[in-house]
């Protein structure tokens, strides 16, 4: 049985406040990615912003600045285990 429109709206509002993003009912966009530092190999789980591309990231271990690789839009697409929300929407 399909969800009612009222229930769908409630779920979207609830997920917004919980920090989850949903493009369409039932199609979730992942908001967390594990970034692996290309210099020292340390991994860190980070929350991805949904409305901006992160072009630089400072590794908390070696303190080096991670930059976007050619052809990618952000450090999550370059060094993360999950593509950024805008790329996830494009491939959905």
C-alpha cells in the first residue's frame, strides 16, 4: 500500500531535521562519506553539505591540505567512499 501524501510530507520534514536528505520518497541521498587522506592514509567520516562543493580539506592527522582531483567537483568525489549529494542526484 502506498504512503499517503501527508505521510510523505511528514517524513521529508522529519528527515530534514534529522539531517537526512531525500530527493524523492524512498530514494535517499547519502550525506556521510569516509575521506581517505592520500598523503597518510588516515580515514575520517564527514558529513557532506548538500548545497556547496568542498574544494579543500585539511587532514586532521598529517595537517596537509587535500585538493580536488581534476574532473571531480569536490574532495568527497576525489577522496571519499561516497560521491557528493549533487553527483548522487545526477546518477539517480
